[in-house]
């Protein structure tokens, strides 16, 4: 494998690593959302973990955090251009996973 290919795959793996990042990206795929909306949509994620994932995705410039000067303050998250590009890959991964799950069921293959 070429060195640059390996480095690019390692970069991609680092961006999507962990249980929650892809779920956060997918949850933001259609429109901007507030923290509570994301927490409700992503079953099982703690507020601390969601906060950490949002900060990481923001630092990677995959989403933006907008604060509106209201009382109480309104904070919304939305995918950036790069985040929307990544979400297209996530959508393809969902399609692939659906097919792979059916394949595994047909052939009794254990999947993680």
C-alpha cells in the first residue's frame, strides 16, 4: 500500500472513530438542531459524550455551532460543507451496511 494512501485512510479513520460521531453527523444531515434535539434523537448518548463529540466535530470543521443572542441563549449545530460531504459517504455506508447485514443473515455470518 502506498504511504499516502495509508495516511489518508488513517486520517479518515480518525475522523469517524468512535461509536457516536457518525450518529451525530447523520442526525444533523437534514437540518440544524439544538443540543436537546440531538440528545433526544441519538438514543443512549450521554450529555457529556454528546458535548465532547460536538466539540471534536466542530474542531475538525465538520459542523458549526451558532449562538443566537436570545434569553435563554439559543445554540444550534449544523453540518459544514465538509460535514455534508462526509454525510454523503455516511449515507452510502448505511446502504452498504443494509446489504451486508442481509448477506450475513443469509449465510449465517457473525457480524460485530
